[in-house]
């Protein structure tokens, strides 16, 4: 069974530290290469959750 959704948790600090931001960009690029697109996001405390979905 192949997942049709993926949720990436991003700690808020990752967005302000250049090295961690590059890691996040690589994760998002990898998800895009697997056919996932960003369909939503939400925040809880100091975490941001990115909801990714693969069509089909």
C-alpha cells in the first residue's frame, strides 16, 4: 500500500537556521519528486505541520 498523504512537522526554529532550512528544502524536494504536493498547513505551539498529498 502506498501512502497518499504525508505530514511533515517543522519546528519553528528550523525556519531561521540556514542549515536546518536547507534540510527542510531537501525534504520538500524529495516529497515533490515522489509526486506529493502541499495541500495545507497548520500550527500547534512552535511547530508547523505541512500536509502533503499525492494525487490518485
